[in-house]
C-alpha cells in the first residue's frame, strides 16, 4: 500500500497469495498474512491469484495443505467489497494437475459456503 497510497485510486494490485506466502522464505523472511494484506489494500484490490504454497517443500499445494486460509481470504475480500476476479492458481504436477485443481475447487466452494 505504501507504494500506491498517494496515487490515483485506480492504481492498485492483483495480490497473489502464493507470492505473499513465499515472502516468508529467503531473502525476505517476512511472514505476510494474505487476508490482512487484502484488508490493507482495501478497494485497491483489482484481482486475486489464489494459491497455496508449502515453503518447506517449495511447491504449490492443494488449498489448506500449506498455510493459506481460504475462508479468511474470502472473508477479507467480502469485507473490502471486492469486485474483481479471482484466479485459482496451481502449478504443481504439470503432467496431471486436474485432481489437485479439483481438490482446490472443492476447498474454494466449501469456503464460500462458510461466508455469512
């Protein structure tokens, strides 16, 4: 937010939860909570790349198998009245990503059902 706060309100971000999670790795060593970052950016969230990542194994994982709290992220998006697009992103197992993508979609759907 610091980079855009003094600029026109149409300057914002497409947050990537996978990148936020990876910030805990070297060289940054900064643990960022994706839901908190969504709230910080507020109306300047124009898109979201929803991805979970396991920093120890250094690979994408099915939602919930890493540190991504999908319900918390969706609640944060609801709280800031997000109107953009959510891209479900998964890059592991390029030879056959479909089973894991289906699992991610199920976690996403279940998380949507928890919103009030």
